[in-house]
C-alpha cells in the first residue's frame, strides 16, 4: 500500500473533518461535515490501494444450492454466554427462518473460515478488534459456503423473503432516517451465493487491507471498501446495478426507539411489517423496564 496515499487520506480527514469544520456550527452540522469527508476520502484511498488485486480476480459461476443454504451468525464467547437480548434474537431466527441457523463462537468459527494466519494472529493479540474481525469473518464465511449472514443482534419477525433468496448477492443500503448514512451499505444482513463476484472482490480488498494494516481507519471502513469497489470496478458496477437497491430504514424502526417504549401489539406489528428483522443493540437492555418493547423481545 502506498504510504503517501495513507498520509494524504489522513490529512484530508484531519483538515476536512476537524480543522476546517467550524466550531460555531451546530453539532449535527459538524457531524454531517465529518460524515461527508469520510464518505469521500476513504473510498478514494481504497480505490487507489485495494483495487489492483480485484482486477486480476477471475469470475466463476455461482453455486445455486439454495436448499442447503445456512444462516451464519456469531457470538465469540458462545451462545450460552450471550446477553438475554442476543439469546432472544437467536430464538427468533430459529423460530422464523426455514434455513439452519448456525451460531458460531471462537471455537467453532475456524471450522468454517480459513483466514490468512497473519490476520488471525492480529486478532488474537488485539490489533484487530472483535467488531472488525466479525466483519472479516462474515465475508469469508459466505465466500466459502454461500448462504446468509445475520448479526447476533437482529431480531427476526418473519421468514427471509423469497425475493432475497433468489438473489446471488444482496445487502441493504443506507438511508437518511436511521444509522450512519455515510457508510453506504448495511452489512448486518448479507445474502450471497458461493462464487458471487461482488463478495469475492470485496473479500479480496478486506484481506489485502488487514494483511498490511493494523489500525482501523473508520468503524465502517469495510462498507466504504464496498462503496469504492462498486463505484470504480467495471465488473462490480454491473453486478451491483443488478442487485435490488433497498434501503435499510425499515430494519431499524425498533432499534431507534427508547428502551422504555411500552409494548403495544398493534404498534409492534406496524413497526415490524416493513422488514423481516429489526437491528437492535444489547447494550443497556438489562435495564429495560417490565412491559417495554425490549422486555417483550427478551421474553419471546
């Protein structure tokens, strides 16, 4: 990777997101300025430094073995040690999904992934944080096996739709209502058939980065790598254009509510009718009051 480009990218971030981000602007406007700089500078860096390996990547036919597709999810400490909300999410997946749901942990994970030893070593010594290691693993899992990835904090309310199952590759894209808009796409749920070019190219970029780097550039850097890929690689552009472009907002309705929002069956049905899962967080949910939406989910 070019050291000059890394220096330029960091300078761009420092200047655009901080030095020229007026202190007298309202907080949200300053945050928006920072997001805009991140959305431009990091894809620029990734385009210049991670696309060379993608160019030489061969395309292979996808493996359409949908009847054997599995749903992969991960809790490194093991399902039994997961917070109650996460356990409820696992139960909801098994309740609604027709596919086998595999909850992997730090022991069973390596039966399914085959990552470069340098990356595994960086994770084990703390140079790669668990959140980014999980990002690496989800892409490698689907590259090797195909199927589905879903985060452990996704609460399922319906089966995976047939229109998603019919796609070779699918992820939700970000919208303006919820989440971090600048990240471009949402990787809490991914559908990919084994052999899909978008997945293989994205994996190539991710492994290239972490083989040579130890410091994350942004929490959403893997999503921004995907943005750089589909905006600059001609083959990726074609594949991405064929993927249904569906926004993520319908999957974040419950997660955007306060923890003490009272549970009402009719409102819950309305809030969850637009998507087959809801992206939540387990942080702070131990304090959710009895009768709240989070309390209902934890007991379901």
